[in-house]
């Protein structure tokens, strides 16, 4: 079966997995709720009760935030990989997520605005941090003309570390010891704080961002043949790349402002999606989005059940799976296939 | 009617190395012009100036009298197609069909999908260069020659007025060298190509420009340009140039360095 024919099938399977994962996410946890009750509560036929509160006010927003964040990170990873022409790109590995975290934390500590102002200032600062990190890493990796994969990943990891350390430093020095939890949240990511009132912005951003990027599938494909190749095929690469940089940073900033810096989703999911339906973005992006959503909902379910009642930051689990995956990809790469222009 | 002109073109790198100086050449519809010359003589640099990957530091490239570098990127891509010397698909794998279909990009708004007519063009182009059976294969998995043919197919679906080819026969078997050059000639476009093989240049091209050290040292019909004296001067080789009894084109036979001959 060719990848193109496989597309509807893959979408169907992923949608099923996502629904099943969400169902499990609502039923399982410190309190186990029977599937029938969950169904009743979600469809609205159940009587009010403690289960109802747990499912609707605690677990459902967390599942939705997980799905939105996972989808977004996978979409961003896909796009970054096209921008830098390297399948080893990921918002976390390139320092973009850490930049967003640093920006967000700076706003929290400086206390810019309270209440309503925070809901704007936090994502805005996260966006600024993400964009600054991305531009910095890209600039460092490109220095001296061509960009190699090794150089890109090294620059990304270095910038990521510095910004994570900066985030921790700001939080630890700003006040008391209760900030340890916050350090974990911002540097490793976590969906524990999800509430209904924080879902509107990330969900809107994800939906709009993904639709725009799917509409940009053709120029995104063109980026894969390199700067000169894309230009002779009619793409103004400088302008397009700048635009997508901003869009990817904006999306990262908004997601990270709510979930912290969750790594490797944007590395693993696009890679798997590409193996399933090929590299053309019109079909790749929807598959990556659905796959990322299902993956992060499952990872978060594991994060709060494997060591219950401990709630492990979900980024710990994605790193535990993503790190080895990264090494496997590094090992499997053909010599000379480093994304350098030939 | 399309005409391509380069007017006293020069290119100096930001580091101050002059790679091209005072290049003037022209070509019109249906004409195929070859750039020949030793390695490093500036063939690729000249071609890159013509397809606007490089901005010349002096002079202009004119397409139908209009400055090529002033055209919007997309409008230029509708008129000029490029077959680069070595295609690289990066670390991410598109299929051959997807790579070839990219040739339709300049004809669409960026959010538009390809139409059935585009798919037909792509299928025909793949068949024309003899790789229809490779359409679904990942582009990086192809051999050098197959990739080169895929890129020629991409230039075909681009439906340009000018085709710029950098060593299009580099990785090809003899059969495909001949087929690709015949195909390019049949297009009726303005063709500008860098070639290593002087005999192919003599047979397939209307005019030959000989580059050495970034300058044009000779230009004109193959029979006028290809002389033993020029080859000795430019390439530092001894050669015998005759007229082929069948094709009527000049033929070059290279002689080993030791056996200097006076014949011409």
C-alpha cells in the first residue's frame, strides 16, 4: 500500500487510539472509575456526585490539555524539521521550549501583571523566549554558510541547557523552597495544573496554527529540497522561513506557558508519522497532530499512574522514551546524510 | 519569443575572489548554448547567476529585456527551470513523484493542491525520462543517474521558457546522455548548459562558450570554436579535431601528453 492510500486508514486508527486513550485517562488514576460511569458522566446522563467532579473538573481538562499539547508539539516538531532540513529537530532539543519556559518564568517572578494580565503576559513572554532561542540556535548552527545536523543539535542542546538552568536559577533564587515543584514543572513539563479556564488559548492556537501550516504544505515541502532548490521553484525562502519561525515560536510559547517544556514528542511523533504516510506535509501534519495528541495523553496517563499517588512530570516519561529513540535515529542515519547541501 | 542575455556580467565573492568577469552571451528560443571549460573556470557560477541563485556583482541578466533579478521569485520560476548538478534531498525523504510534482509549484498559489492535470503532466514527464516505474520510490534511494533524470522531469513539468542545466549528463549512461540532450533540444526552449564532454557539446549545441578563469575566451558555432589550438591553450591538452563523417559535427580526439602531434 502506498503511503498516500494509507492516509485515511492511519487517520482512522489514530483517532480511535486517541479516543481510547482519552477514555482511559478519564477512568484511571488514584480513583478507578468504571467505564460505564465515565460514559454516563461524559454524555451527561449521570447524577451529580464525586465521580462527576473527578472526571469533568479534574481529569477531562487534563486529558484535553495533554491532547492539545501533544498535537501542538508534534506539529511544531514536524515544521522545525522541515525548516532546518533535519529529522533530529524538536522544539525541546532546539532550545525553543526552554526559551519559552525561561520567558514565562521571568514574567512570573518579575510579577508583570496579575490576574487577567498574566493570561496575556505569560504566553507573550514564552513566545518571545521561544523565538529568541530559535533564532539564536539557527544563527549559531548556520554560522559560516552551510548547516550540518551535528552542529544544529549541539547548538540546540547547549542553548536548551543554558535556558533551563536560567529558568531554575530564577525560580530558586526568587523565593522559598516551595519553588522546587515549579522548577520541575517548567523544565520537565507537566499537565497536573490543568483547569477548564486555561484551555481556550492553547486550543485556539493549536487549531488555527495547524490549519495555517497545513495550508502551507506546499512551501513546507519545498523547504525539503534546500534553499537554492526552493528558490528556483518559486519560493521566497527568506520571507517564508521567517514567517514560519514566528508561527512555530508563537505556538510553542502558548503551549509551554501552560504545560512547561515537554521534550521529545516533537521528535518521535513526526518521525513515526513520516514512516506511516510519507514526508509530504499535507498528509503528514494531520497524522502528526493526531499521533502527538494520542501519545501525550497516554504518556500523561502513565505519568500519574505508574508511581501513584506520585504524579511524575510527564516530561520525565517522554524523555525516557525519547532519549533512546534519538540515539537510535542518530545511529541509523547514513553517513553524509546530514542535511548539508551537496 | 524568448531571449536571454547576459551583459558584462561579473561576480566577486564577499571574500574578494573574482569568479566571473565581463561575461556577455545571448540565446534565443530553440537555441542550445553550451558552457565548456576546465574545472573552476566559472561555469557553475555563471549558471547560478543566470537562474538567480547568485546576484551578480556587476552587469545584468536580461530575460526579454527585463532584469531577471528584479522579477519576483515566483514569476522567475515560471520562466526558468534549473537542473542542478547534484541534487540532495536532505535528511527527509520525499518520493520521486513528489519531487517532480514540485515543478508545478510556481504555477499555483501556495495553498492550492495539485490538480488532475498536474498529475498527468508529472506522469508524462516521468515516462519521457524513462523512470515511470520509480515514481513511488524515495528520491534519496535513487542512483545518481536516476536522480538526474527525475530533475529533468521536474524541469519539464515546470513548463519554462529557459532551461539551465549544470552537467546534466554527469552520472548518466551513454544512452541517457544522448536521450536527455535530445529531449532538451526538442523542448524548443532557450537552453543553457554546462557540459564537460566536448563532443556532446559539438553535436547538440548551436553555440559553445569556452570559459577560462572566469572569462569567455571563445564563443560561436562548434566548428569555429573547437580547434586544437584552443584546446591546448585552455585545457592544456593535445587533441585532434576533425569533422565526423556521419554527424557532420566537429569531433575531438584527445592525444596522450607524450605524443605531441602537429596535425590540426
